[in-house]
C-alpha cells in the first residue's frame, strides 16, 4: 500500500506527495503540510510531484 496526499494552494498550484512521511513538531524546510491535533503535525513527503488540473 502507498501513502499519498494531494494538496493545493489557493492560487491553484497542486502537488502529490508520496510517503513515507517524515514528521516534525516545527515547520521543516521545503514542501510540507500541516495536520492539526498531532504531536508532530508537520508532515514531509519522501517524494513530491507537481500536478495540474485538466482543462
């Protein structure tokens, strides 16, 4: 099984992040996302791929 996340910024840019995910209590350098209510809420994917919406 593969762990993955898709996240998008308000400007429309989007990424797919593949796990395993590193965890941190503070914001790390590079691409990461935040999940509330975790002791280490910052998650950093092992691999990130830019994706775009189909028109």
